[in-house]
């Protein structure tokens, strides 16, 4: 079942095509990785998919709904975690979770979520007192509070140490097994290999690879995915 369908999505800024005719499909219960160097168009693509930014061209369907026309209905079924999330720094973790839960008809148990993500001892702490890794885990929790059918995760484990990253991977795998559909961006290729069923690599807004990790390796000159990714995205050349 197709949960996310994007057809020829195009977004321009002053004549520059930040996203150039992006086409992809994400099926139910799968993890899809949208990859690329900084500035490749990943976050802009997600913002256009969600209707936060207006695309010049193309069509998007999430759960069979139009993100702009059906915004209110879709809001109840989709979770979003952005890399640069802005919340009141004085607000406490429990207050923020409670306020978020109040926005949804059938929210998940946020106390259970903060326990699963290892921040239950920070329940009464102000957001500004959290470490970078703790804040990142909180943002993932907030994306899961809607009890979503589809969740968008931007730079899933940035700021987490190796153990915390592995814990998050296990939780994401469990959510997938429960039927949740996940679209994520990541700069960690071991994370992509561990989690993603399919990937799309962007370079200057254009799709340069679409398929499985195994296929990306097979169609590159390399036998390691990280090397294949760098070859497709030209990140190694840029460095």
C-alpha cells in the first residue's frame, strides 16, 4: 500500500531549482531514506511534501490525501521531527509533551515514549537544560505523540552517542514492524544500512540514485555503501 507518493515535485528559489522533479513512493511499514549532501534539497523536499512550502510543480499524496487541501485531517495522522526544532526553552519536558498530546484526538502515551527513549528522568527539566542528545530524543518523542501512521524524521540521531543511536534504531525498527511508515534523512551511512528498505540520493536537487542499499553498492565502483554514497553524491570530491 502506497503511503507517500511524490510525482515530479519541483521547488525553485530565484530561478535555482532546489528540488528538481523528485518522484518517489514509500510503502506501508517501510523505512525510506532521503539522502544527499548539505544543500542537496532533502529538507526542502520534506517541507514541500508536508505543504509547509509551496512547490512550483508536482503532486504529493500522503495517506491518499493532499497535504494542502486535507491539512487538518492529515495533521492527525502524521508525525514530524525537524533537525532545527524551535520550542520555548523555559518550557518543561512534561509540559511540552502534554501540550503536544492535547492537539491530537488519539495521542500516544508520552510518558511511555520518554521512558522508551531514555529521558524519563528529565520529565520535569526545562528543555534548555537538556543536552543536545536528550533534546534530539525529545524531538523524536514529540513526532511520535500523534500516534502517526506516517512519520518524517530529519537527521534522526544527530547529537546522540553510539549507544543512544543503537537504542533509537531498535525503537525505529520496532515501529516499522508495527506497521508505521517512516521517511528519514541521515548523514550516517551505517544508520541508513541498518534501517532503510529503500533510498533516494539527491545531488543539487536531482535524483542520482533510487533503490535499495544493495543496488547502490552494485551499481557503483565500490563494495562499501559509504563509498558508494560518496561517489553518487560527490561529497568526497567536494571535501
